[in-house]
C-alpha cells in the first residue's frame, strides 16, 4: 500500500451501505468542563459504525477515537465551534479542535481536505454516556503509513525554514 493510499484511509470516512443509511442516532457530546457542547447524528448509529483507532502521533497523544460525520450532521451549541481552539501541524490543512479551558480533544475539522463535502473527525470520547468497550474499532497504522511516517510529537513547523524542527 502506498503512503497516499494509507493517508486516504485515515482521512476518508468508511463507505456506508444502503442498509446502513436507514438508521441513525443523535449523540450529545462536549468537552470536560462544558464550555463546548454539540450534537452528532451518525448514520449508521455507533453500534454499527466502526470507530477509527489510529496509532499516529496525533491520535495517540490527543486520545482520538474517530467517527466521520458530515458537517451538516454536527450541531454546535452556543457557538461552540468558534469556541474551539485549533492546532495545525504537518500538512497545516486540518484543525485539531480542543477546548481552551479543559484541554479536551474534540476532533478534527477536515473542511480544507474533503471539498466540496465538509467532514469532521469527531472524537467519540466526547460523547456523553457511551461505553467505549462496547464499540467496534477499525485499527489503523498511521504511525507508519501516513506521510511523513514516524512520530511527530515534539516537532514544530519552522515558517522561515519551511521544515519541521
């Protein structure tokens, strides 16, 4: 598998079947302190959705377990999307969303990656009253498959030199 194919796997939501699209469920979610609140409608619902469990440096450090709803399926309450702090690294085209007060990892905004469709990678750890042990996971070796492969933690992008340091 090429690195481009691997990148598409981690950045592309799994395809749904016609049967999957018949059922959906809405989940209330938010950060630890309550500053950020939102609702996510998943089709199919969590019991039938495979949650991405990636081992790349970002997913590992941020505790991401991701599902990929379209932006139209995410309702941000009290302007919570604007309340998110954003962090960009590596390709600089995805916002890693966090709460600036409690530090909770909300997910990833793929608005500049999946055009014209706006997609989020939402961390299911933010969903209220979810039993993480009951979910089905899709493991992904992002550490070795998504360019640049390796652990990027502790590195930063030097704007003047145009390289990671």
